[in-house]
C-alpha cells in the first residue's frame, strides 16, 4: 500500500498541476473534485498497482490512450502473477481506499502546534482518543524557521486527514484545537477569500497554501466532523499530550508526520518538554 503524499501527486500531475479523469478515479474521486483533488486525496491509501498506474497516466491527454495504458497495465499484472485473471481492481473500484481507521465509536482528536522562539523551530502534534482513552500520538512537520501559526495550521490539517478516515469508518469524530486563528481561517475567513479569488483587503493572505489545503478538506467532511476550540493548557489531557508532541517533533526534527511508537505512558509523557 502507498499513502498519497505531495510527492506522489507531483509525480502524477501534468505541467498545469492537473490530473485526468482516470487518475481521479484511482484516487477515489470524480471529475467534480478536480479543483480540490489535492486536499481530498492526501493521506489516503492506494494499492501499489493504483499508485503505479496513477503515475503512468500522467499527461496522457487522449482518453483512448489512457484506456490502452490501463489495459496494458492489467495485462502486465496478469503476466507478473501468472494468473488467468487479474485480481487487482484498478479502475472499476471507486470507493474510498481502506485505511487504518477503526470502527470504535467516538473519536476525539486534539491538535497543537508549537514554535520556539516564534518565529523559529516549529513542530506539530496530535493526540487521538477512542471512547475517552488515549489511542495514538502523532508528531512532525518540523520547520527550522516556522511560526506558531504555520505549526497550528499544519496540526489542524493533519487532524482533518485523520478525521476523514475515521468518519469514513463510521466513527463519531471531534477535533479540538486550541488555535482560534486556525479554526477561523478554514471555517470563516477562507469562505470570503475564496470568493475574492484568494485575496483579501489590506494585503496578502499569510500561510495561504496550507490554509487552502485545510479549507478544501474541511469543506468535504464538515458535516461528519465537529470542530471546536479549547483553551490551551487548561487541564485537557489530550491538549497537553498534543503539545508535548510539538516539542518532540522539534527535538527529532521530524519533517514527516509520523506515529509516536513508544509506550503511551501518560504520566511519563506529561513530564516531557512542554511548549
């Protein structure tokens, strides 16, 4: 399996940054998602076959040519496996790819971003609770010269990616974020900015790239996810653990957003460096 990343999308899109109809289908999307395909596909899981075919279809303009490539690829898969029938569905299956999400009921995602100093070394963290019990911690998005806002937005975006998988698995999902700035960016201000061609009165929109990614993803899942603001360092265990992960990301200088693989000892985790 392959996780859809910016790097994979870059390999598949044409010089205009676009993908074709068959590539959208491989990503579990359709033609109506062309403008938002990046935000909608990041974090999804694709089979190796789908990922390879996504790249092979890059910049193939003629639909007949794309169909030929697909047919040839299926024949190659058949040859590789020595089978009379290809068991890997490539184009026919358009549902959301399988994910690591578990159908366990209530899922609460706490997110946080930290920067020391501001601007300076920045990192993002997430704590996931299932039915009020700590389940996973994630950290990363290290920037040697970031800001608190970029780290907060990054953490919120990664939370939305996780929330998309969890909601698709049938869970009740909530995201709790201590950055009112990040929440307002994607739930209020971006609506107006988009209508104005991503401009605003008074100057440039800072952090526009990550705002757009988070906004487009939030638009697609907001009916299934509850996004709310909480006060930082106000006694929420999940918020504190997400905070510790921001500092851990800085300590490890982890650019990739990855799962914390140590023992989830809450008492010990809370003794880690705080942001």
